[in-house]
């Protein structure tokens, strides 16, 4: 995980970018599926996402796929160069709740 100085700020920027990319699968919404997928990935200083994988499933394959797509959709993550000098690993929860639009 990133060091204490850059961790919280960079993690917040990542979360915001991922939320903007996140799309709730129509079929999952219609079926009432909700959950949280934990995605692990490496972020490089140039903003590339590497080795993204679902570390903990939401319990629904479409939600897991949507979580991965959201993470990969932020690439290239321009803000990475402001925080990183080497690749860093992240593990973020991506929640899908029916109260979301």
C-alpha cells in the first residue's frame, strides 16, 4: 500500500475516478443484485493499471465485471504522476447499491 503521505489523497482521487466510470449492469439492477467487489491492482507513475483482478467477489459475476471495467476505465490515470515515483498496489472496494442511479 502507498505510504501515509500520499495514500489517503491518492486513494480518494482513485475512488472518485472509478465512481465516474462505474456502470451498474442493467440486468443486475433488474434482478435486485447488489454487493461490493474488492478490486486489487497496481498503478504505475504513468497512470497505467496493471494486474487488475477481483480480490473479493460481490457474489455476482456481472457486478464483479463492472467493478473491473470501472477500474480499467480510469486508465491512463493522469494524477498518478503527481504522487508516484514507482508502481504501487491498491485494493479498493467498489459498491453497487440499488439506491444508486
